[in-house]
C-alpha cells in the first residue's frame, strides 16, 4: 500500500505521461500529467532509434539526461496537483525511452535499450526510482515485452469470461485474459507509428486526429495484402517488436513497385493494418473473447475504434475508461504497479507472455538522496 508515481514515454514519442496512484487500490490515479517532449529531444530520440549516425554514445547519454529532466518536471507537476510532498511517495516507476529493441538476436539473448538517467531522476525528485524494467526478463531468455499484461490481469481480469486489453501506442500490444485466470500476450504489430509517420509526411501534423483523414478514403486491398505478408505477423509466440521493424524504410519498401496511391488511401490502409493485425491475433489466439478494452492513444482514434468493432462483431469493444482507468493513463499506471511489485519483492513479468525462463523481479533501484 502507498503512493507511487508511474512515468511512461512510449514509441509514439508524443510525450511523457505520469500518474500518481496507489496501484493496490481499484481506483483511478489521483493525478495525471502529460508533458510534450521538446521538439529537439523528440528528433534526437527518433534519430537514435535508427541505425547509424555520428557519436551515438555521446548523444544517447545527453538524451538520457534530458529525458530525466523531462521526467522530473512531470513528477513535480504531479506532486503539486495532488498537494503531496515527495516524502509521501514510496517510489517512481520510470520506463525510459526505447531506442533499440532486439531480443533473441546476435548472441541468443539480444538486448533492449531504454534511455533514462535514473540517478539524475532520483537526485532531482528525492524519491526512489525504479527503472530498466525490461533487461532482466531478456537476461532470463525472454522478449522483455510486453510487460503490461501482468498489470492488465491484476486490474482488468474478471472471472467467468474471456476478455482482452489492446494497448495502441506507437506499437500495439494485446493481453488475453482467460476465464480460467490464464494470462497471455504479445506485441501484435504497428499501432500509431506508421499512421503518425504518414500524417507527418503528408499533412505536416504529428498525427491524424480522430482518424478523420484515414476515414476519408478506402483501404487499398493490394497494399494491405503486401503489408500483412510481413513475416512478423506469422511468427509464433512469444514475440515483440518496435520501430526497429516498423519504420519509414519498411513502409517505403512495401509501397515500392505499386502504382502511386492518393496519400489518404495509404493512411486508410495503415489504419486497416493496425486494426487487422490486432483482430487477427485476437481471433486466432482467443476466439471466445467477449470484451476488448482499448487503451493508449489509439483509443481516441474514432475511425480505428469503429474498425475494431466492425471486425469483431461478437465482441464488446470499448475504452478502458469503462473499467475505471482513462486510456491515456493505463501504461503509466502499469509502471507505477511494476515499481510497487519491485518494492514488494514480487515478479513483474509473465513468462507465458515474454518467454522468459521464469518469474523475475524487474527493475533496478536508484535510491532517493
């Protein structure tokens, strides 16, 4: 029991979400803050996610420090909003920014990198910081992702019915909650990452608000088929992915050789890809699912929500708000929950999801000053 802060900056790179909550209570956070990433930091993090570049180690170290500064700003805003002193918070669970995710590759275990200077964050906030949640699962032979299914099971699972949680950030991950208490999950494919990229390229905007641009055109079936032929979609579990696969180069390669399509039609096809990837995985792995709760930025995309509902006519599709947690707060709350698990000495991973050798206590601690 006690107050925890969860901080998340995801693959959409839209900003930092923070919540202040008692994760043990079946209640929404008492405070939520979203701060946009500064344009220069966002651009640098995107560049560091791509292979190549000059002096990457130096730039990554500076970016990790800048991100810690941004995280600290969110922490101070949360404390002010909740009128709580730092001493009232047991720990901060901070995800950091993923810039590479290559599990199982190269040496058999691979690696995942989440940039964040945890020591700087602890020094700036005078609160214990738990971060680097993914690397221990990788060390145990797992994917290191997705990590949110353990929290989804604790918060959203219900006996007597098969349900699912779809988190649509830059990448989409799906948690399958069985009526028997079983928990499975996977990264199912791109969420917003390709749609955001295309909107930036053709509209000069960070994202297609509400999916209005995508809804103005019809998906192209030939392009969709080429996209769904990506081997990742047919890979067996466990599996996870990120911008290492689904990036501008991937999209340009899929478009190459096809007749030029109106940009809006490509956007409609990208939305259909995100919807189909999630629904195909759900129907293949948990066909008895009766409820799908959507969280993340994708829950605010009305066109995407409509496609999910149309593709799953026997499933009640709705926002996680119906279960008591606003969709833009779920991931940050999950990392507050993971911090509490670390403090309590409990495992934070689900081996059936990540493929690790067993349950592991996740995270590294930077004590308060």
